[in-house]
C-alpha cells in the first residue's frame, strides 16, 4: 500500500473553502443533522455538432437515497435513482 500524497496548495485552499461553507451554514453540528438536500440548475451538453441545454435536479435523502431528474427539451424528463 502506498502512503497518501502530501496535500498540494490547491488542496489547502479547497479545505479552507469547505471550512468556510460549513461555518456559514451553522457549523458541523448543523451539517451532521442534515437529512435531505436538493440542487437545481441548468446545463449545456455538446455531443458532436449537437448542442443541447436542459434542466437538472438532484435530490438526496441521507444516507442512501437519491433521485436525478434530467430534462432535455426534445425528450422530456429522464429519472434516475
């Protein structure tokens, strides 16, 4: 087994940003109490010469449930999870 590599400069910055996010949402105790979370956004996908955009929704119920809804205008909703 190889030892883990020493964190690089970007890793230190990432850890700093994550610590600030945890603090902004109320600290580690609030984060530990989190049971559900959802994200919604839009995306753009290039497939060869085809350029499509759509909506993406992610729903998580911790510890082991999730649903992903991807909506392409030409195809409608595509459910996963």
